[in-house]
C-alpha cells in the first residue's frame, strides 16, 4: 500500500497528467453525486492537457466486465476457409434513409482445403442479387442478417479463382445489437447531419471499421487475419470531396450532377482498414519522396491545415529511417470528421481524426497534435503492414503505435520530453491495473474484443517495448524490428513472431522476457534498501519483489542497471540480473560512498519501486541524475525546493522549469497582502 | 512555461504587475498566457481587463472562454448574461465545472430580473430531453444553488424567485426519464 500511495503522491506532482480519462472523472461525479464543485474543479483542470491523449479507439469501461462477469472463453484466431484476394465496391448513398447502395465484386480462392460454399460477413443488408462471375450465374444463398452463406454449386480447389458479385443495400443506421438496442458507436458507416437540418454542422459520411464493423457497409471476411487489395467507386453530389484508401485514379462528372471518384489500393490490407469519407473539406497538398501527403479539414480551418498535421513529412522520414523500412504505401492522407466515435483511426493511407485535432494556429501553440499524428503514422508499419492476427494480440498494433509517440518526442524534442510522456503512459497503465485489474498483454480470454482497446494494449505495450529496447540496445532493437517487418510484411502475426525476430537477430533466447511481459499479467514491485560498508567500500543492495504472487508472476526476471551518483557529479553504472523474489546485490570497488543510488538507473522499468531516501539523497538524485523520472521522483519528496531553485529554473526542459516557477510563486504567495491571496485563490489564478 | 513565469510575476507589487499585464494582453498570442493576464488584470484594473476581454469576445476558442467569463463576471454587468448563455449552448464536457462555477457566481451578482432569465434558460435546458445528461445535471445543480442564494437574500423578488425555482425543479424532477438522472434528482433537497 505504501508503494501505491507514494506513487500517487508522485503523480499528483505531475498534476496536469494525473487523470487517466475524462469519462472516468465525469462518471465519478455523476454517479457519486458530488455536488460540491470546489475539489473537483482541480480535477477538471488537471485533465485539460491530458484529455486529448485518448488515442485511437481506446475504451474506458466503467467496470471490468471482462474479468468477473463473463466466463473465460479462449479467443481463437479466425479460421480461414478461403482467402479474399480483391474487393471492388461501387457505392452510392441514400442520405435520407441513411442507406448504402452497393455493388461488391469479391475475388477469392480456397485457403487450403477445397470448398463448396463460402460465408461472408454482411450485417443488416438487403440482398438484391448474388452472382458468380464472369458468367453472371445467379447463386443460391442463405442470409440471416449477419452472414451470407453462398452455395458455389461445385467444389473449388486451392488456386482456383472464384469471383462473386453482390448487389445490396446496407442499412448501418438500423443496426441493432443482440438485445435489439440501437448501436451508436459500432455502425461501421455514419451519416452526419444527413438531411442538413442541423445548423452549423456539415453533412458528412465516414466509416470506422475497427474492430469488425466494416461488414456493416460491404460484404467481406471481416477478420484481422484477412487481407486483400481494393478498388472503390464512390458516387456523390459534385459538391463533395471523397477520400478512400490508395490512389485517386479518376474523377468523372455524371450527367445527373453527381461525380464518381475511383480509388484504388494495390497493396493488400485487412478489411477493418478499408475506409471512406465524404464531405465538404478543404484539401491541403504536400509531397514527400514523390508521394502525395494530403490533409482534409473543414473549410474554416484552411489556414491551419498544415499545422494541424504538423511534422507529417518529417515523421515519415523519421520512422522510415528509424525502422530502415521505407513507408510502404502509395500516399498518406489525414482527414478530420465530425462526431467521430474514436480519437483517430489508422485506415491505410487515409487516417481519420476526431474534430478535437482541428484547432486554430493560436490554439496549436500550446496544444499540438504531434503525438496522435505519430501514433497513427506508425500504424502504417505496425498494424497495417504487419497486422495482429486476432484482437488478442492487439498490442502488436497499439503498443508500437504508442511507442512511436515516445520515439518521436525523443527525436524531436529530447529525451526529457519523451520521458515525461513515458510517465503519463505509465500512470495510465497503473490507473487501469489498480482500478480494473491487470490482464496479460496477449489476452486470449478477453470478454469483449472492444475491451482490448485499453491501457494494457496501448500503454503497457509501449512501455514493455521501451524495456526491450533498453535491454537489447538501440541497434539490436531496431534491427529486430526491421526483421520482424520484413519477415511478416503483408501478413498477420502473433507475439511469437515478434519474439523470434528478436531472437534470430540477437542469437539469444528471450522467452523469459516475452513470457512474463506479454503472456502474464501485471508488473513487479520492488522494495529496495541500500547499506554502505565503509570497510569494504561496497554497497549492499537488498531487493524484494513484493507484487501479489497469485495474480502476477512471483518473480519477474529483471536485468538491472543501477546508477551510483557521487558528490563530484560522476556516475557509475552497475548491471545485475535479478531472478529471485528476494535478492542481495553487492556493488564493489567503490572509491567513495555515493551520494545516492538509483535502482532503475536508466528509468526504463515498468514497475513500482520503493526506495527510502533522505532529503539530502533526494536533492543529490535531483541534481546528479540526468533522468527525468528520477528528477520527478526526487522533487515529489523535496518539500523545500528553495535549495535547488536555481537548478530548477535553469533546467532545459520546460516542465521542470515550470515546477521551479511554481515553487517560487508558492513561496512568494505567502508574502502577498491577504486580500490578494484570497482573490487569487478564489479565482484559481494561483493554485 | 511563460504562464508559469507570469504567475511568479503576479506576486510582485501592483506597480510592477500592472504595466506588465497591460503589455501582455495587448500582444500575447498564446492562450494560457493571455488568459492568465486577463484574469489577473481584472483584479487590478477591471475596466482595462473588460476592454481587452471585449476585444476577444468573438474568439470562439475554448482555450480563452474561461478567462473571458472570469473578466465578464468580475464586471458584475448584466449585459454579459447573453454571452454566458451563448457559451452554455457550446460548453463541452471538459468545461462544465468551470463554466457553471463562474456562471452561478456571476448570476448571483446580478439584479433579480436577470435571475429570472437565467432560471428560465437553465430550466429549459434541464427539461430538454435531447440535451446532454451531464449538462442537464449541472443545470439542476446551478438551479439548486441559485434557489439557496435567493432564499438567503432579502426582499420580495428573491422570495418569489426561490419559490419559482423550487417549482421548476419539481417539474424537472417529475419529467425526467433518464434513470440515472432520476436517481440523482431524488437525492436532492429541492425544498
């Protein structure tokens, strides 16, 4: 308990990032009927900078349905009886009825075993015709509202091509769940202000496929282990712009005032990544390495379009270089839509963002979108090029995308900025682990696939990759990732493929790492004490792992890199391998007693660390350690910051300087006239 | 960072702070700095703060709204009630706490006839079945607060107001269909 309280105190210091989700906060307020607003006002303040860090389709469940109330069911990867090779869609819309009028032509082939029938996902369709092409033979089929079971008329063997044509009307707005309740967020395709009746709101259509919702607007095999190329003809009134995956091949004006845009993506990707957006957008164009990079925003944000998606070309270069794997797709577009059901979605070459990223230049001064732009871009390698084969392995998409934020911050703004971000991520993970319980990163027993979009798949996934990078070293880490991408490009993966890429690169077994971090729950808690022996000039470090040994591994095998800091500013690093629950390490051959020792000398461990330090030791840690996490930990325990104020105000990283400034304010505040103090407190100007 | 630095400078004497604040509100682009300066200026020189706040009144950014509301509330002038009501329509979930705290404090400063307008707007929103439940909940809380404030004030108009708010709260409570809100309302002391 002590560890947790100390951790909370530490994060309170980082008050801008303490709350893990605004929905959690509001739920608490409404459900607990806290009608006094004074205390909670501070909480709302603290969420302001953090609220937009809810990325992708991250879900905050009000309770943990997945652990207790739902029986544990193993979630297998979908069986592939056939392989979808190519999808052609010809799409029109009935805005008033909110229907999709579609014609789909699907090319497929038996996966291995011969087949006589195929089952396609297609939810809430009216099916007008199913034909075998090219002979246009009417097919016998059964449709239960969710799947079309088509009798092929004969047996097809592996290698034989089958082409199916389906004429249909999709009714995503009329979708209901199993209880008959209207589905609001999983409709797959959304009409926004379809009749144009809402003032100041644009008419738009956009799609959101992840997890398995694109089957609500076209027939497909809607599983992440499938992938196919695509062509899409979208017919809309000529005033609208369209966007889809791949290249815009042609745009043809029709006699009836409509226009048909033809989009084509040659490289295969998973069905959940198919997308479409229709609206009156302003389109800003750039080029990167001969590839189009386009930004679509509402016309009122024309001036800020580039800045909203700031650094996109630079990020394309950065990630291509870092991974030594050039951006693999044929364009990169980003679009902002209204009422998006998620933060952003990494549809291949056509990323959709919620309107919260749409800001004016002035708003962007203090609230840029770097983190989310980096996140979605990284998915174009991890998620779109190499895709998790089932949502159980979602962290192979989201963990990397989250870690991309760290990598970008480190590259662009320095390690301290990246480490600040790492602490927010760690806070998010701990919040969930302690409030809702922990589950393995690779979670074969989830309750609902949507539950996988949580602070484990995202935050913990990224934090574990950071540890792996620290263990392997920079060069080996990125060489392994390069191998993983090359070996698995355009295919579906599970975590073993990542492990094997690392093992093949390093020539070293890494099961111990992957088993404990990916396949088991939780994180370690370390209680650490230091005893210096003047006679032997050695430091005895006693470490106990005190995490719950029933739910979590009783022993986390941990490579340790302790740092000893000396009065002259020097530092010595000491590596150990911890493989027991209680273990003592001796740091020998010390010339003099260190001012302070840091157990996690590289600030890379995902875990709780209890180190009892005196104020002097905390001051030494703040002054001598270069690690942002160490500095923050020390600052949380240094009550009187006047002794380090000059150092704080000289810090390179703004966040630390701001802490310095705030401590000056607090000190001076006490000397202000009482009338000023009261007023400033009431208004919240000085907090 | 500059907002934190400005906070430090706010602890200086009025003679030092005032010229600085005037310079900041004249030219500052970053909302956190501008907002802090406007709010602080309203403490030292409300007229100047009001002048600069009005200059930004058309700025729709949520990043400055809160500071503008602080300044307008500090003027105690009823002419800004419509600004608050316009913002009430636009206020997002993230801003609800700040907004309602400022809004109720502002209304309490106004003459009783302005309260009537505020009570009508709040109760209409609370009765609107298509409105966001969080916003409705905050409207009801604000009405409760205004009712208690009216009760504590002297004079016939405030007594009538308190009774009117009580009746409106009963209507809201009786007509609400959302189970969660119904439960919350049942725990409230409307009398």
